[in-house]
C-alpha cells in the first residue's frame, strides 16, 4: 500500500463519525466523497477540503491555503 493510499485510508477513518465516506483514486491522488459528493482531494501528501464564502476565513485562520492546479506547459 502506498503512503498516499495509507493517508487516504486514515482520513476516511477520521471522518467515520460524520457517516460513510470513501476515498476514490482520481487526478493522480484521491477524491474524498460523502454520499456521492466530492468534498476533498488528497494530492502530493496534502488534504484539500471544499470551502465556501462562509467557511473560507476559518480555513485561512488555521493556516490553510487554497488548492491551485497548474497545467503542464
């Protein structure tokens, strides 16, 4: 099992109190889903969670940064 897969499994285990969540391979990482809704992404050893206008300030206050996708070329 890869380190990234271990991390995805760990995150899903931590989310168990919120209901069934699963990690699915995608984009070279893992998408984190709850009830078919993707709300998180694990890539390059980091977990990124979906934020909205209301929650964004809370994430920033905790030191989180936004996920930025840079295309090759």
